[in-house]
C-alpha cells in the first residue's frame, strides 16, 4: 500500500515550526502568515494584533497543535492563549482587538472641579447632592474628597523677581507621590566587606507610602522598651547591613501586619516594607533567620524579658509603690498551650480548644491587672503549673527589685498547700480557688461586701469571710489561709458555694473577690497583679 508524502512544512528557513503540521512566518514590515501542511491558511498585516491572536486561537481549535506549542510559537504564555480562547468563545473575534489602556478621554476631575466639589460638600451638601450640582458621579466626589487639595497658584507682585508691570503665576511644588528609595549600594558593598556596623535609616519625603500606618505603632513600641532593652542585653549584631534595631523593627512591623513568622516576609513587597524601615528593601527570609539565630544563640532571651518587665514596672501608670509600703505588686499567672506546626518531633499536650492531644509547647504567662503581658516563659515538657510557679518566683522577685510582698493569682492548676507555704515564706501572697470537696459555710455568715473598681464603678457581692487550715503532708503542720466564700447559682434553679483562698489578711473581702474575678474572667484562669486603691497603694503593674 502506497501513501502520499506530506507537503513540506517550512516555506522559508527562518519560519517557526508549531507542532507537527503548522509553521509561523513573521516580520516587522509584512506582518505574519500561518502555513498548515505547506498551505497558507491565515495572514495579517503589521499592527493587526487581533488577527494574529485569532490565528493562534484557530490553531488550537482545529487541534493542529497543542496549547503549549502554539503559545511558545507565538511568544506568549499559555494563560494568555487561554484568555484569548475564552474571549472568542464568549464575545467573538472582536473581543481580541487591543483596547486602549487608561482613561478614554480627558479627566473631569480638574483642579477647579476639586475645589468646587470640596466647597459644596463643606457647605453641608450630601455626596449625591454634591455630585448632581457638580455634574459628576458620586465616585468622582469621593475621589475628590480623598485627594490632596490643589495648591493655589501664587501671583508675584510687580517688581518681585521680574521687570515692573509684568505678572507671573508660579505653582507651588508638591511632594512626589512615591519617589525611588535612596541608593544604598555603597553601604551594601561596605557591609559585604565587613566595613559597616549597620545601615542607618534614611527616609525620603513622599505623599503616599504603602504600610505607612505601621508608624503609628512606634510610640507604643518605645513604651515597651524593646529596642533599648535589646541594645542593653545583646549589644549589637555582627557587622552587616541590617543591624539589631532594623531586625527587631522588621519583626514587629510584620507581626502587626499579620505575618509574624519569618516566611511571612515573602508576602510583602521588599521595597514597600524597606521604605518604612528607612532602607532600600527589607531583609529576606534567610537573612531574618540568620540574624534571629545569632540572637537566640547568645542565650540571653530571659535577660531581655526581665529587662522589659522591669522597664514596664517602672513606667506603668500608677506603678511604683513607695519603698515602705507592704504590698508591691499583683500579678496574674497562667499556663497556655501553643500548637506546634513545625517538623521537629515534640511531645503531645492536651489542647482544650481541639479536645485532644496535639504536638504543642507549653508557656507560662505573667500579666498585670490590665492584662498587659509582663513575662512569658517556655515551660519544661510535662511541667505542671505548680512547678512553674515555684520556678518563676526568683524572676518575679528580681523584677520587683526589693523584698516587698507580691500577690500572685492563679487557678486550680496551681493547687498545692506545700507551694502556698513556700510562696508565703518567700514573701509572696497567694490568691486562688479552693480545690476539692469542703463543708458549706452557714448562711448566716454571709453579708454584703463592696468594692469600687479602677473606673470608679461600685460592685457588690454576698460573701462570707472566714479561715481554713490546710494540712502540709503527714507531719501534722498546717497552713492557715483566709477563705472568702460566695453563693452562686447553678442549673435547675439551685445554688452552690465556691471558695477563694488567699494569704493576704489586710485586703478587704470585696477587693479579694474582684481580683479573683479578674483572674478568671479577664485572663483565662491565672495571674499576678499590682495593688489597687482600696486602702492599698497601687503597686507595680507587670
């Protein structure tokens, strides 16, 4: 059986082969032509981009070649070819005609129109009324109100810089919208050579800066003392372009923008984030990891946290009890489970949110009376809150700086009479719930107690103020603690008694209840906080 050989594909040597049967021949003067099995099937003149796109679509439609082959032959991406095919299927070949980008005519939002719109709106007219009076749309009114007001021209008086009798109008120059970042190539070269300790921030005036809202966090960041405490603790990073303050500011800014992890740096424009850092671009992920690894390798993270806690202690509103006062501070302490998403093999911890054990780390948080964080300590694997409290006491004493008493509040996870005795001997007062079954207090012991909170609002409860002796092991020793009892409703219209235990005997019963309510409702179960105004000096807020 004989078969006729196919016609030659390539009519000219510089043609582009597309698949097994098609050839594209193009030049800048004559346009382009498509041959199929040696036969001319499509052609277009120079500048007829719509016909060129249609030829590519038709090659795919008749299955003369595959999508990737046609896209490569025409010098476009497969996604562009897909859009062309979709446009032809929906609107026909006319949809492939090139469309002029940008406004199709002169803008109606001239300087005079902006002044007119602003004048009408400032006169009390609504957006719709302003749009109707100015002859524009409400969207145009919004853009006019959001834009910078035009700078009025200044007319120079005769004799001011020009011959007498002439008048020249000079426009006031404005800020550039987004100028190019300052060239830092010389400093980067010096950093690579080890001749630069760190690059200083340089800011360029601009009318609009992406991520400029992050600057609003700088006063609060200064109040935390992070930069000052880090400099005092770590000194400086090894010589390089990105210094200690830049690395810390970058981490804070990314966390505020919703990307606290180093990998989140890939979701920002490096030039935009670098602009708010005062640099030409922000550090890359590998640079962030290397710099933070250097800081972690010093083993001084606990010193940084303590330094920031002491700074917070000395600058908090109403803090700093007098040296002669007995109660120095009140803190809330609680344990938290943080689910681990990394690749390391770590132990599993029960998650109260997920209701089953998951790989996680345990942290111990210390907060002040307002809920502001004071100290965060990574707990030992499998450690209980009782052990973490005992381990935290020296750090809390260092933060206070003297031997005044400190009231520590926590939930039933820290229940241990032996721990209570240890804390009392170390100069700490305990505030927690009583654990286990106990006899109810007679109802005739309950009276009304009140307390005025920090906002001046009076609060009242029905409570009984008594004491209880807790046994300390089998030695027969006991620890006497103050017990504040309350009657709370339960399901079914019944009630039960709950008991608060503390080792402070001077604090009014109403304030004890108020502090315990804050400990549970405000901070998830535990805490440490400073003294309040109900007969005690406001102590340290840590």
